[in-house]
C-alpha cells in the first residue's frame, strides 16, 4: 500500500453517512501483518494500538513470524519480535499492557500451519511468559488454522479464538471468542471508493449488529486501506479497523476531536431572501463587503453541513471566483489579499496598504470619503490584523500593529469595531490614541456592552472579547456590530461602505480544527443574513461575500445534514493558492459573476460608488 493513500479523501453521500465517530481512538486500530512493519510490534504499540497481528509458521516447536513460508528467517520468531518486547513493556508499566491504563492489547496470532501442533508449540512458549499469559490486560486470540472448536477446552483459559461467520459454537466455546473477523468479500466487492451499495451495506450492518448483540467485537479483513474505507467501517460500528499504514491511522484516530464537528452549536434560522433588485443594474448607494478570512468553498460547505444543510450565503444567485495570488507569491497572505481588495493593487505578502514598491495607496474609505460616503470596519479579531488593517493602515509589515493603529488617526473611517485595544491605549510608545481620537470627534470604548448605547455617528469599540472564538463564547458580536453600524450609517444622507470580517475561519484553518472552522463559518453566515435583510429593505445596497484566501487546504471526508455532522482533512496549516468564491446580492450583483483578479473587487465597488 502506498502512504499517499491517506490523501484519497471522499465525500460520502450525506444521507447514508455521518456517524459520530470521535469515540474512536488508536485503541480501535488493528495492525495487519504487523511483522512487515520496519519495527514490528513497537511501531503499533507506541501508538497505543488495541490489536496487533502476527502470522506464524511452526517449525520444530518454534514459531516464526512471516507472511509466506519462503519468507521465514531464523531470527524473526514470535518470541523475539513480540513476546519479549511485550514482556519488557509490561514490566516497565508496572504490570499492565499500557502504562497507567486498563486498556487491553490483543495479540492476534494467525496460524499458517496446522492448528494442533502450532497450538502445542504456542502454549509451550507462552508458559515461559506468565507476565503475558496471566495478564488481564493482554488478550491472546488465535486466528487462521485454529484447532477445531471441540478441542478448545483442552487449552489454557488465556487462549482465545477469533470467531468465524457462519460457524456454530456452544455456549462454552462462545466464551472463548472475544471477536469475530470476516473477509469483507463475503458481503461485497467494494473497492474502498465511494459508498457500499445499499443492499450489501444493510447485510453487513445486520451482521455487525448481531455480533454486538452477542457482546463480541467485529473486525473486517480484505478491506481497502484508505481513509474512506476506515471511515466506512467506523460509521458501521466495526470495533477494530485494520491497516498496514500504522502511522497514518494513528494520526487519523488520535485527532478525532479536531477533525469532526458534531453539530453542537444551535442552528441559526435563515433570512428568507426576497431578491429585491437582485439582478437590476440600478443605483447602488451602499456596499457591504463581508470577508470570510480563510474561507474557501469547503469552509462554506462545512458551515452549510454544520447548520443542518442551510446557509444564508447559499441563497445568493450571482457567484464568481477571485484569483488571490500576491505580487511576490503564488500563495497570498492576508496582508496582500486584504490590500488587493481594499486598494485595488497587487502587493507583496506582509505589505498592508502599500504597493509592491512600498508606496502608500488609498483604500476604499479614502477614495469614497470626498464623495460623501462614510465607512465602517469590523472584525471578529484584532482590528489591526492584516485584513481589517488594509482598509485604514499603511505599513510595510503587518506585524507593525501599533503603527497600523496610529494610521487610523488619518483615516475617514467613521466606525471601528473589533479587538486589539492594546494597540490604541497600551502602546509601546506610551501614546494614548483614544484621547486623540476623542478630540477628532470619536466616542471611544473598550467595552462591547456599550455597543447598543452608542449614539455618536463616529465611534470606536475595541474589546478583547471580540477576539474570542465562537467555541469560547464570543456570541453574537459580529452580527450585532454589523447591524449597529448599518443603523448608525444609514442615518447619514449619503451612502456608506462597510467591511466586516469573519476573521476566525482563518484561525480554525491554521489550527486544523474542523469544529473551529464550522462554528466560525456559521457565525459569519448570521452576519450575511443580516446584510441581506437590510439589502432587501433598502433596495439600493449591494452585499458582497468573499475571502482573502483559503486556509488549511480543507477537504470534507464525511457529513450528515440531519445531525449537523461534518468531518474534514487538512493538507496544510497555512494558506493555499486556490481561487475563492465571490457571492453577491442586490443591485449590480451580476457584475460579480465570472473569474477575475481580487483587485477587481475594489474596482467594481469604486465604479458603483460614484
């Protein structure tokens, strides 16, 4: 099997998949043909595998671990490869298979030679290893050419047997069976891609359920060794998942809490789109630009699945794609990506509000202010971070947060809401920008609780609570901030521009945590719904939803709409180069169809706000 099989990810049919499998751990893994690993036994053992398989041939009372007779080597015995290292580990652990754990380790010994002489040799060998044979945390299970069940009572009680489908056992014999193993080809010729056809799947499920009702475990063999096949077995409730890819499966099973979202957040109700002036080419007075930082199509679909098959953004009918590369890199960062949309120029990574030569360039608020338009910038993160900073800051490196904050002193932006107050009031240079901003007519607060009480047309609210994730209780900050900004700006005679960022979709991608991504996407979609609602009420407001880049290289492996369950796989903890979607709603939303440079978003907005 090739190691790249881990990357063969498949999205299951949503109505037939999506069991919640975060209870699966490495203890559910079975190391198939373990003796072929570079370091037999220990490769699986140190990863806390629950079952390890060794095929054995009996020769003159000795047991050799090999897959075929011609592969037998004198120094590769069951004792040397398995019993001796297991005994050593048990002694180190103070008497248990795994340290500080009651987890059991199954040593499955597959007889390749005749059962009775092979069993005789095994019992004689195990008599020398009482720390194993008499250990309640070790299960010795015999597979392959077993002695007939009628003979089982002749063997020590520590010897167990792998049950065979279709065989008949007495009650006493059943007690010696901890697990039933079966060749998957008894049910299906499935190749591990896509899903098992319904009739075959139902037959398999019936058998699994019957074995579980008898209090026994289940293992399939002969199954394709890829993520889709592992996940299929997990969804059906198989207790041991076999693999030759020991390291890959250990990573897959040890990270379940990060790659599965189980629909724990409350489902949000959609705004029912009315499409007022949606395809019209009439006047645009207001533009609301909603940037889901790190949001690619899979992030959108993760949120769609987590919200039980519904999102506001997916009601939008006019959709395009934005090419995100920067001036100096195939893969953009948020600084260059944000600057491209805010100022219409491709620039270098890490540059904020300056072109590729370092020259300051005006952002949308700067361009439209002389025409009477007011602006707001909102972020569910640090307001001086790269994306929001691109709409008011001008620095050669995004890490210059204090300088970005100081740049706000010269911006026409009327409303600023987010996190990062320390860059304004606890600066390294000792300046208190809040006092200067108050002199400029702003109301300044570091308390989000004051949001709804703001009466001023110009205000700034910066509270670290805006930087919390949804998983840690940020609440309705983003939607409430957007609604407050709309209510404040619409009172003014001329139109407005608002940029609101769902910053932490990106954070979840960097962290490679699917629940983080899904919950942030769902929260972002609530703000999208609020923007769509206002656009329909106003009739002259254009809503644009896009991203600066995709983060994490996210693929979706499994999902279930009814449960809000989604599982993903990340290919990186950084950004990727893929195009990102652009959704548009309201008048002139047709302008955003097609495939274009991210700088065109700026150009299209400026052309409309004349």
